[in-house]
C-alpha cells in the first residue's frame, strides 16, 4: 500500500507532463525569443544533474530547434533562466529576418522521460496568434 500512496502523492504534484513554449517576434531587431516553461523537477531529471546554464543549453540544443521556411537552422542563443516556485522559465533567442510565418519549430523536451509528454507552442506575430502541439515522434512543424 505504501507504493500506491507514493504514486498518488507524486501524481498530485503535477499529474500532466507538459511544457509551454511562447514565441514572440521583435520587429525592432528581427529576433524571435522563445520562453520555455517546464517543471523544475522534470527538467532536473532530464538533465540528470543540477540545473545550470551549461546543462540546460546542452539539453535544449538536442530537443529544441528553429529553422527558416527552407529548413535552414537558426542560430539559437541562450538568454538565461529563472525559477518561480516549481517552474523554470528558459530563454532562447535567434535571428529571424523573415519573421515567424513559415518558421519551422520542433520541441521534443522530455519525450525520452515521459510517454505522455505534451509540448505546447504559442506564437504571437503580425497581429495574430498560432499554436502547435507536439507529442512523441513529431517532426518539426511550420507556423502558419
């Protein structure tokens, strides 16, 4: 019965395995900024280490990609992290001279850890909003 109680307690912490990535385009410098919200304990488990800038960047380079409409990868740069309670907010940015329309996004965070992982992407650009949903095995998807 102790194992069952532990499982129920763990599920009560956050029963869903999700991340939320918000993409915003800055016309002033033609940059896209990505803010990834992830549960700190899930992210730490994926890193198999304490959360540091270098560990976070290494993991994100393998699980998060942005490419232009022709499929050319964008040069993603780290812009930091902050913690709010049990959540981490990870910041990435990349030059996107042609804007977000047609940008190809792939968010595969935590798929290697959780079979039920869902990654949501919300984008704001050109006066509109778009959303993408990623589950395990999904390839990059283009913003409309």
